[in-house]
C-alpha cells in the first residue's frame, strides 16, 4: 500500500521493492506528485464495494458472517440513539423539559 494514495500492490516479492521505490516513489512523472508512475504489473485492482465472497467458506464461517452483519446493524442503531441523546442533552431547554417531566 502506498499511503496516502489509493494504490495497492499485490504479489510483491522482495526483488520488486526496489522497482516500486524507484519508479513509483522516487521518480514519478515530472511535476506530478509521487505515485504518478505505479508499477502496473503489480497493481491490485479490487472491484468496488464488498468484494469478499465467502460462499465457499465452511458453514461456521458463513454463520459468523451473518452474526457480524446483525451486530453491525445493532451497533448502528445504538450509535444513532446515543447521538440523538447527546444532541438532546446539548440543546438548551430540552434537558430542562426532561427534568420537569421526571418530577
């Protein structure tokens, strides 16, 4: 990975490191930022989005993946509730109304 650029290399061997350094990081294109000359034969091009196919994994792994997705949904809902509560607490008058209702 070349950070902060969106360039990922795959199947890199120790012998490839010098080429990546010289071509991509050191030289690049004149007047362009480093990274303008990546080593094309080593680039990793992943399709956009969730590109990890797990259908061929054992059932236990697939079950874990389903559980992780369910947990992600629960976590997102909890975070939304927490954000709403924090915003309500930070808004003048809203916390006072809540205190009055509790009495």
